[in-house]
C-alpha cells in the first residue's frame, strides 16, 4: 500500500510539474511575441522607367536619376515563417532625357509624385536572415509635372502641371528581398523591391486645355527599382 501511495504521489507531482512547464512555456512564448518589433521605418532611393506603347520612344536612353523613397510599415500578422505587413510610402515615378534639340541641348522631364499603401507578404529564410517579399501596391498621384520643348519657340522649355491629365489611381505588383541585421540590439534591414505598374498613367492620348491648346500623349506604364535602409521599432 505504501508503495502504491508513493507511486500515486509521484504521478501527481509529475502531472503538476508538466502543467507548470506548459504554463511557463506559454508565458515565455507570449513574451517573445510581445517583444517582436512591429513597426518599420525606412529611407532610400528608387530609379524608375516609363514604358511606352510606342517602341521608338523606348529606344531613347533615359538619364539615371534616382529619387527619394520614404515608407512606414506595420507587421499585421505572423504565421510560421510567413508575415504580412501594410504601410504607407512616398515615392517618384518619372523620366528624364537629355538630347540635342535644334541648336540647343535640352533635358525633358516627366515627374509623378505618389503616395501608396504597400501590402506585403514576406517569407523568412531564417538561416540567412532574409525575407522574400511579394508586394501589391495601390497608389495615388499627388502631383504631376512635365518640362518639354516648346512647340512655338525653338530652344524654349515649357513647364506644366499635368496632374489632371493623369490616371491618379495606380496599381503595381512586385518582388523583392530584405536582409535583416542587428547593431547593439537594434534591428535594421536592407530592402530592395522591383515593382511593375499595371495601370497606364495618362488618362487619354489627346488632352485639350481650357485655352484650346492640345497635348498628345503616347500611353505608358511605369516600372521601378527601389532600395532602402530601414529600422524596426
């Protein structure tokens, strides 16, 4: 009887210890999850290309002209090695071409300033501290401008605000990668994403101003490569 009582006591203590171990494990897991940094702020540069329906325009080599790229992301959820995030980004899409025009050398420019909501699915390759990224990004054109040769005066450049002539709602998809590293217990990352625009930017091929002036557009979409340094907090 004494032996049986001892075995029962031992089994009971073992059961209690298992319960304590499970509770401690759950508490530790919740603490680790709570300590994971949810926000990411970043700054970088992007280079964009306008892809025209008319091949002859694409044959002109554009200037290399990186522009400022700013973003703030929030990690929404995590499932195993997968993470989802959403945020807000400011960036530029455009094109500049320097060429000889008449007796002058000119630089024609198109600029679109946008704000967007990047929605990202990340898959973590933990053994190399890298996330693979699928990016879906609706965006809104805040302002568009152009600088082009005047059709009335050789060598004179005309600068216009063209915002109302553009499809202000844009959408792009992209692929990228992010390398994560730590310095003094602070988390940083290098991130690069290539985005392909699915939406044509000009509203119409022909646009008439209130004064009767007519401008013609060759339809185009945009692609971009952006590179950034970010901080998790």
